[in-house]
C-alpha cells in the first residue's frame, strides 16, 4: 500500500501528482473563471477570489518572522498575485496540549501586526487542541477572500494594447511568447534562513526570511499595467513556479542565470549544503510576466518599493523551446527542472 511521504507536501512534482490523482478527482466540479483544477494560487467563484493555506513551519519562530506572519503573508499574497484585492482573513489554529500561553499570544500578536500592515483583517476563525505529541506545537490553517482589484482593468487594457490577453485574471496559463519575466528580489532567503536557524549552520545571521505581505506592492504594479501573469514562488521555489507557468501556458521560457538575483550568503550556503537556491522556497517574492514593452516600467515600479529593491528582469517566454532553459554564467545552457520535492521541508 502506498503511503503519504514528506515529499508529497513539498510543492514539487510529487505534490502535484498527489493532488491530481488522489484528491482533486473526488471533488465536484464547479464552473468558474478560475476553477480548482486549474491549480492556480487562488480560485475565482462569482468574481470572488478565494484561497486557503496550511502552515506547519518548524520551528514556529525564525529569523525574520514566525508562523503567524507566515500565515497572513502567504494567504494575502495568494489573493494578490491573481489580480485580486484581499479583503478578509480566516485563521484556524490547532494547538498542542501543553503549548505555553505566551507562545500563543506572541503568534497571535504577529498575526495582528501583519494583518494591519496588509490592511486585511482577521474576521473569523476556529481553535482546536490536540493531545500532547499529536502535533508539533501548533498548526495554522488560513483562508482569505478578495475581489478583483480596481486597477486590473487598467493593467489588462495596457497589456491588450500590445497583444491578446485571454483571461481577466493573472493566471498561470496566460504567459505568451515574448513576455518578459521578472522576479521581485533575491531568491532562497526564506528557506536558507529557516534551515540554517533550525540546524544551527549560522547563515541566519546574514540571511533573514523574506516573509511579508506583498499586496500593496502588487497594487502599484497593476497601476503601471501590462502584467499578464504573477505567482509567488513558495514551496519548490522559483524553479517550480516557472515550470508551472511553462507547462500551463504551453510556452518555453529562456532565463539568464547571471541576471537572477541571489544574495551572496544564500549562494554560499546553498553551495556548502549542496542545494540549488532556485528550488528553495520564498515567502516574500513574486515572479511576474508582462508584455515586453512594459518590462522596464514594471521594474522601475518594483525598485521603488521596499520589497522590490533587488528586482530584476531575468528572461522571456519563447516559442523556440518547449522547456525552461537556463543560460549559465559560463555560457552553456541547461534545462531548469522543477524539483520532485522540497529540499528544505517544513519551511511554511
């Protein structure tokens, strides 16, 4: 009998296969603009954007954040990258018997502070307690609802002036030949910071988690216009997210390795640990596809925001390849494969 493994929850190909074969087929189909089987960051039902996310991070406190900031940021960002404006959050906390009350209050304070920064209030929730040893301290399941952002009409009008746009939302299947590919900042910070802190490697003194709600930054980008797709590169990192785009949009993507922003400390840590920073999860970075004529303006807007200071144009979509191709720093080319699982488990 096959059983669930840690790799099935890591955001890579194993998780996608598990969802496609053992979960989603048993759910009734609902006709909507962005349904469940599209496996985008959020679903859209009657113009309401809806998402949910579970958080099992270990440890629950880490450099740059905690399970509370993670729950708010990850859920808010899933709404925002679809072109939605997040309006309200739900928080369900499952607590281990014996958890210190001051730990619960510290996490709750983080949730409150992060939701105030995002301007997305927590309006409902649930609390359960399980026997000591049944879970590891606490698990948070968060959900959010939103509406189509008012700036989306302008954004898509600008994009449509350059090429046909097939969706009212920034879905994974809307990347087309020639679209510019951008990232909002350095990749791998969250995963390396948490792994280093958890295992005592010491890199967390130089690298902190990028965990942050990005809805305000994304709103500024929509006001610039020309964006065709957007995705937060969480579990499985940049490599997983960019391959999802390529697969769903049926277009190849060509990337230039030297243009992809990675902090020196993250690069050094990854080399020491035998990890690829492009497969390591992020919690405050998005990848963006836009019509090529708007790429420089989108980049300029990103760099004006505190969460986009290290943004860069890293490649383009191309019909000349069927894969995600990475032009290496030594001049070669290699296929950037999606990870089978996450090399750093339980980082979100």
